[in-house]
């Protein structure tokens, strides 16, 4: 006797047709009807969650995907979609965990790997992003050798583009240029991707000090996609580092006309305004960024630096406070907190901040030298000396580091070496106030 065929559910069929056509509002009622008939089947919960997320009901969609995963914990599609949603909600640690779950169950899930690398970039974990992307690029290179591998070239262009950007953020400018050149070959004639790759090449060229080349490449990228706020911002950024501040302000403002909420352009505008002496305008721009997102790390650091430069130490602490409550282990923010506390002569608190900063960023020469400086203030120059020497191994010609080391040597009674070190600091920066005062003190 033949087994009777199970008829497909008409509401599921209709819902899927609308879903594939992008008509989520029409698909949702059909999935709700199917859900009422069949209960919490994982695929129905998934389809409903897709519809809800498309109309902005993110909390409800998240609850449905969690319920679907509880029913079918081994299905990578469910963990992947929930991770995407959690990333939209700003739950980056949870999203990263879900992407890792997806990769564990589906090791060839390239989109999950790229999304995980994207979260690492968002969290400034560039070394972790480099590891993830290097593996993706190597795997795709092997896959490209197969007869049908050519179809993967757009994905490889995107992967190399991300890797090149990460290498640039790590300060590896030459390797970044090599990878981005390969990405251009993979991109073929795909204009939007080519434009983005060229913008990242411009950033790497700027990092190498090749400012004219960087500006030329950035202008070519903008010519390919003149309505892209991201590309116009890249041009503003390289103009700023080339010292063409007025042009940088104009391009940053143009990027913001294209996308008023594009925060990287706001931050670059603040940098350029500061360089142009428009500090009040820069402060207003940074407050605008923090109004959008009070945890914007770069804006918090920029704002605190502005206050530190103006010796508004209480204002610097106020700018850093809300961020450090949520992100208490950010080494650079702790460093700025230490500088503000030192400026207020709250030396023991400053020492604790620098000690915590060193735990998070132990190789950062500025953290090391600032930690050493406050130890000298506290009469602990012998402890400070190895910190200054470690810092100078990374930046041997930096005037700030040399000045702090010279002051430390003077505190240890090594006056001849202190004079020599302070003279080197003044040769690097004749206007270094701390070196000038310390040198005058030695002469007196």
C-alpha cells in the first residue's frame, strides 16, 4: 500500500513566495496562520522572525530566533540570522558568539566569518580580525583554483578589501597596499567595490606619507561613486593628514551633506577644525557624535584630548567617565584619564589609572612614558626608569618620551645624561615645555 503524500501547507507556500519577492508585509500573515496551525516549528519561527526584523520589530524577531534555536540548536542558518540581528542591536559580544557557533557548525560559512571579522573591526580588535580574514582569503584562494572558482572572485575582492583595511589599521601599510592591489584584480569591473578598495589604498598611501599619491587615488575613488559619503570622507581624511586642512573641512562637510549621520566624517571634521584653530566648533561636533552614541570611542578620546590640551582636566574626566563605566578596560581611555588626574595633582589615582592602562596596552609607548612620569612625580624614579627605556625602544626620537626620560634621569641624579637626553628632546621639538623647564632647572 502506497504511503499517502503529505500536501504542502498553502500558507507556508504563499508566505515563501511573498518572502522571496521581498513583500514581507504580505508574507507575515501567512506565516502567522501557519504558526497557529503547526506550532513552534523552527522554520516557521525563522520565517516570522525575518518578517518582523524587516519591519523593525527587532525585539520580537530576536525572541523568535532564540526560540527556533532552542528547538533546532544545530541549524547554522538560525544562529547566523540571530547574530546578524544582535549586531544590529549593538550586542556585539553576543553576536560574535553566535557567529562562532555558526562557523563551528558550518566551517565553510564565509559570510559568518566575514561578519565575525567585521565585529572585531567594530571593537578595534584588529589582530583578531586579521587572523580571521587571512584564513578566509587563503581558503578562497584554494577554492578559486577549481573549475567553477571564478564565481568566487567578487567575494574574494571583498575579503581582501577587508583584510587590506585591517592591515592599514594595524599600521602595516606596505602589506595593506599589496593585498588591496590583489583585491582590485579580483574586483574586475565592479565599480562600487573598486571605489572602496581605492579609498582604502589612499588611506594606506597616506599612512606611508605619500600624501600626493593618496589624494590622487582618493579623488579617483570619489569620481567612481560621487554620492558615497564614505568615499568623500576618505578624501577628507587624507587631505587632513596632508596638512590641507581647509580642503579637509570642505570635504568632510560634503560627506555630511550626503549622510548627516555618518560619524567618521563628523570625527574627521572635528580633527580638521581643531587643526584650523576652531576648537569650539570641534567641541560642538564631537558633542553631536556623542549625542548619537555616547560610547563612540574615537569621539570620547578626541574630546578628552581637546580638554587635556586646553588643561581643562575636570572636563576631560567628565568626557571619559560615562565611557569608562561601560568599557572599563580601554587602555587609551585609561591613559587619558591618568593624564587628567595627573594634571589635577591627584597623583595616586593617576598612578592607578596608568597601571590599569598598562595591563591593557602594555606595549604602548605613550602609556609607558606617562606611567613613568607619574611615578617620578611620586618620588619613585627608579621604578619609572625601565618604563621610559621600554617606551623609547619603540619611539626613540619622540620628544615627549625623551623629555620624560630626561626628567627621570635628573631625579636619579644622573645630570649629564639628563642634559643630553633633554637636549635631544629639544632638538626634536624646540617648543617642548617640559623639556625646556627641566633643562633650565638643571642649568640653575
